[in-house]
C-alpha cells in the first residue's frame, strides 16, 4: 500500500511541552529572566540557551518570543498608564496656577492709594531785621489711583491655557514641507537589488549563526546533565 502524500498545508504551531508544565511562579520567574536578558540585547535563541542552563526544563526560542510579546504588551500598558497619570498631574498644576493668577488679576483691578512723602518750605512773616525766616516741614500726600489691571497676569494666563491645550492635543498638527537642496525637490536614489553572491553570503551567515546557537544549546545541556 503506497503511503499517502504529505499535505502542503503547514500544521499549526504548538508550544513546547515544557512550556505547559511550568507553574505560575516559574512563568513569573522566567518572565523576569527573559526581560533582563532581552534588555541586554540577547535574542530568543541566546535567551533559551541561558535559561536552559539554570532551569530543570527547556523552552524553545519560539516560546521565548511569545513571552517577549506578552512583556512588550505589558510595557505598553504601563507606559500608557504613566503618561495618563503625568498628563493629569500636569493639568492639575496648571489649574492651580491659573486660579492664583486670576486672583492676582482681580487685585490688580482695584483702586490703589498712593502716599507721597516730601518737604514743604513755609514763607517767612515779612522783611526786615528780627523777622522769622522760612521753615521746612514734612508733607504727607495721599491720592487714589485708578488701575486697569496688570497685563503681565493676562499674558501668563494665556500661556497656561496654551500649555493646557497642547497637553490635551487640541491643536491641529503642524504641516511641514520637506524639500531638497536649495528648496528644490527631494532626490531619491533607487536601491540596487542584491546580487546572487551577496544573497548567498547572507544565507550562509544566517545558517552559520543558527548552527552556532544550536551547538551552544547542546553544550549547555551536557553541562547541566553532568552537574
């Protein structure tokens, strides 16, 4: 009986058996390990090798990549929460500053009493000998000044309102036109396709790197088994 031909459709990927056997605590510890080494620049192949050296189980590089996707989703959510909290904090501070400036503006509209101090010389009683000379005395003059408000406060209030609008994204994005040299059109250079020699070199380096990663993983397993 002739064997049935293999189907061209690829089978759906299934996780490594070790990945399903991990406890909740092990998954959390692995997430910390994967995050630390990913931030150091390690790829999933290298992380899988490093993890196998310190764990009683192994994870495939595909499982490592899936864990990295979950970590990146967590980073994005955390970043969104942080930005939202900082935006709210900035808006509250602007509200408080604007309230203080409005109070200062109201005070600057009120009439002001201005007091001037000076000296006044009194004239003498007359001419001739024995007549008293002119004397000086202090002068205290108080007058009311009508004020129209300090324009510095209005400028600061408008600045705060502008900052608030930018934080909330109320302004339309600015349109910028990018030009080439001396205001002319941009010049684009068509990319040249890879030659067969260059393409073969890229494939050779990729295969060599995968082989080196596989050899390191096998060596780590041997060391872990003999320990």
